[in-house]
C-alpha cells in the first residue's frame, strides 16, 4: 500500500476593501495647509519676483514710458556708486556694533537672572519690556525723551551735576542710533542666553564646585562652551533683523550725518528719486544677504535641536 501525499493548497489572503492610495492620504493631510501656503506665496514670493524683474529695468516712476531693459546695470551701479557703498559699510558697522553690544549686555543680564532672588519675575518682565515696544515708538522715545538737547533726560542729568549740554544726535549720530537699537535688542539676546543657561547640566556644575572650581573657572570652561551655540544663534538672528532696520535710522537721524544704511538708501532711491529699478536692485541685494545669514542661523538651530535630542 502506497501512501499518496498531496501538496497543501495555497491559501489566498482574504480580500479587503481597497484603501486610499498613499498619495491621496498625503494630499488629504496637506490640504488644510494649502490656504496658508497660497497666502504666503502671494504675500512674500510674488512681490519678490516682481522686484527681481523690475531690478533689470531702467525705470523711473516720473517717466514710466521711458523704461527699458538694462540687464545687470542697476546691480553694477549699486556696487559702484560711492553713496551706496558707504551705505553698505554703514550697515555693516551698525549691525556688528549692535549685535556685539547686545550679546555682551544680554549675557550679563542672563547670568544675573539665572540666580534666584526675591522679585526675579518682576525684574525679568521689566527687562523684556524694551523688546516689546514698537520700533518707531522706541526710536521716538530715544530721540525726544533722552537725546533732546533742551529737555532730554541725558542733558537734564548732566545739567544737574554741572556737566556740558551736547546735542547727542548731531555730535554722535551713528552712536545715537546704535544705542537705541542696543536698548531694544538686548532683551532678545538675554532670553536666548537665559534659555541656554537653564539647559546646563546641573550635576556637572555641582561636580565642578565639589572639585574646587571657582565661579570664573566654571563660567570659562563649562558655561561659555555650552553657550557657544546660543551665542551664535543670537548673533545670526540679530544680524538678520538689524541688517534690515529702517525705523531707527529714519526716525532719529532721517538718514543724515552719515547714518544712511542700505534699507534707508533703498527708501531714498524709491520714494525720493523715484528710481524703481535701482531701488529694486538694492533691495534684492539686501534680501540675498539676509538669506545667507538666515541659512547659517537655520544650521545653528538644527544643531541645537540635535544636541538636545542627543541629551534626551
């Protein structure tokens, strides 16, 4: 008797109802974001494209029919004109001075607020307040309440001690603009650095104190290296905004006395000289510079996130 073996019949999986495709699910997930995306493109990208197109034309608003395509001539004029080159140099000096001073003062204030003391919440709120003031209002405050040679606070204090009565804006115009911007941007730097201080490894700090390290040694070898990324982030973000600053220069000095930065020069070319093409070319260069700085800022932010994820 021979045993016959039969191969098991292959079983087919039961049919299930067809699911929507992955592409359809992805579109369904992104659909609520489409209105915001369309709004962002319409508000930011389309005006930039229009500005880029206008920058290739010799276009004076007083003679609209005389416009003609000139290629890169506007960019060449922006880079070769003495006044425009001076405005670029003023922008660099203004940005570097304000960012460095704000970082140093912000670091000092952050170190003070990192300590526990009575009324720390109130002091923190008061120190943040300058950053919440509207930029034009802050510039008006410095111009009339502090700098005014007749009734300003600075000259009032000097008069009380028998000192001189200088005209701050006339004698030190660029320093006057820088001081108002430092006052406004120091709280921003303070918040970033305070977040960095509060993310330190407290066990490491206590171990250093137990080993006999002084406060200066802890700051130099532990705190400062830990804050390096936060300092870079504050410097990059501050540079992005201060490069584009217009309010303080326009309000305090009206671009005179050698304080005209590149955004104010764009304003002069567009609204006073009516040179739409030249102003657009200068504006495009400002945007390109801001994008370059923003690229470095995004890299620093991503590296911070990676470090925090590694600690977790």
